[in-house]
C-alpha cells in the first residue's frame, strides 16, 4: 500500500525539517548534560536550553524563568494541577474544570476526587463553548484553581482565555490552561490573558514527540506550586530529571517557526475548512460542523455526517490518515465524551470524523480528500438506502 496522506493534525504533526536540523547537533556532537557546566560540552548544552527557554517565553509573552520543560502536555497538566493544589492546600480543596477537557485533566480530576477534593465540572453549550456565568457562580472562597483548555482537541472550539483570566484574577484563584492545540496556531499572551499556568506539547506544532513545556508565573503573581516527582532538583526543583536537550531545542524551534508562519497557515486552513464543508453540504447533504463556527482553531474540522458510521467511512478511505475522534480515547470502546457533552443526539459521536490540517498538506492533497469524501459518503448512503 502506498503511503497515506496525513490529515490528523490534532493527534500529532510531522516534524518540521527545520526543527529536525536544529536538533541534530545535540544528539551526537553537543551531547553534554546541561546540568554539568564545569566543562565545555555541558556548558554548550546548558546554553542551548537557555536559548530555547527564551524563544518559548517570547512566543507567549512570558519571562524565561517561567518556562519549565516536561515530557509533554500530559505531564505539564498533571504537574500544574496537582502541584498548585498541593501547594495551596491551606486555601481549600476545590478545583474547577470542564466536561470536555482532555483526559490528561479529567483523569487527574478523578484522582483528586479520590483524595477528597471537591471538583466542579463546567458544562458547555451545543457548540462546545463554556458558560462564563456558570464559571463565575462556581468560584468559591476555597477554590484554588480553574483549568479550562484553550482549544478542544476534538471539535476545535476555543475559549475566551482573556475573559476567563479576568474572572479568576479578580476572584483570587489561579487559572491554568491546556494550550496544546492552540500554541503555534493562534496568538497567546499569558500576561494580557492573566494566565497563571499553561501547558504545551512539541508534537502538536511540528516539533518532536516526548517534549513539552509548562509556563508557571514566577513574578506577578508568583504561583505557589509543588513538585510531584522527585530527584536531582532540575528545573528549580519543580521537575527533576536530566533534560532532553535535542527535544527542547526542537520544541523551541518548532514553536518559533509556527508563530512566524501563523497568519499564512491560518488563512490557508480556514479557507480549506470552509471549502470542504460547503462542498460536502452541497454534494452530499446532511453534513454539519461540530463545534463553534467562528471561535475555533483553524486547522481542525469535525464533521457530523448523518447516517454514515465513521469507522465504515474511514475503512473506505485507506489512502488517508483520518480520525474518528481523539487519539487518546480511540482505544476505548465508547463514544466521544466531547461530542456527547454537546447534547446533539446519542449517535452523533459515531457519525463524526475529525480532520486536522498540517503545514505539509498541499492543495492537491486537500482537493483529493474533498472529492474522495464526497464520493464515499454518497456511496455509503446509496448502499444503506
């Protein structure tokens, strides 16, 4: 079988060659441990980490000392939530999140419930948007942290980060966001948005897998946070373990490239999304967009195709890498908790596919995808009557 055309950019993205080239020297030439600064090769590795920290900070308007390196957004989410709640236990044991969060947050919330924490799960409307009035009403004197993802990984809906930050800051509670799907795709400004903690992952923005970062404000305000793993005291004692220098360099390079090319990719992907939706609605009918029509990341399109089972459709399109839902939940034999939370019908999750555009996708590939989707949707409906 020939190589598949990749259209699942919300699960991962191919590594940008420019990021790969930046990483190469740190595998075999500058291989020193960045914590070993008593000799040249270790100092060079340490300098590379420092430069990467500055690059990442500049992309989100943070201070370099606010950036901590992790293995990815899942670890960053766990560290932010568990670490902040543990460090601020004297204030209370109330945590607010949302029903459509990534499993990295929801599974952490379940663990917290076992430990005696009180969790409030915000609901969403039919577009996946969070109710800000419900958020305001949910914050209590013992609320330590609010964690709401910046953009949903399945339906693409974004949240008003600045408005949430204004609410939490005015109420004296911390605000963390999982920004894995939005970093490098839409502008982020942690200071303007009053974000206290923010998680990113390299492989969602054409960087390497197995590397991520956590922004934690260390100035105004200074966020109290405890480590959740222990060792040699790396990353100011917050995240021990020898730093992944090639990964860190690749993450920083990928984010910097993505931020520079953001507008060009935004325009291209929004045009593709609108074009694909229009074609399928015109050629096939009974096709709807899941998620908010406007407040969404540009590279995601989640489609409800009435009467067409997503697994059946994907099996008829072997030349494409497409998704029926989140890569983190497809191993479970159940419908998407995100689609179900929209309250649009019991079968909607099983009639939904997710398409994620990538930088490397071409116009020719997109046009082929559009025509083949229309062809197979029509064929399935003809067979099923």
